[in-house]
C-alpha cells in the first residue's frame, strides 16, 4: 500500500460516487499513480532504501562501539579495585 492515510477518505468517496453514478460494484478497487518515468521512480525508491539502510548500519555501529567502550572501561575499572 502506498496510500497515505489522509487521502483514504477521498479515495473512498470517489469509489462511492462511481458506484452510484455508473451502477457498478467495487469491493476491492485498485488505484494507480501514473508517473512520466516509472524507472526513475523505482530507482529513487532503491536509492532511498540504500540510504536508510546505510544510515541504520552506521547508527548501529556507533551504538555498538559506545557499548563496547563503556564495557571495556567498566571492566578495566573493576580490575584495578
């Protein structure tokens, strides 16, 4: 699903109007966003995915480095007591 929650009532209204106007039954309607360059759109999704993946990896690495550093310092302090 790529539909934003704030747009959902408008899509529901469009389906209800089409059902009333054309006397059709639409239990599971499909909506499509047409773009001029679908390949560029897909590449932008891929690029965003890579970007967020790398950011997540770097944040996780920094967190692990902090945890290991604090553990080493804590165990080193315990050894000197």
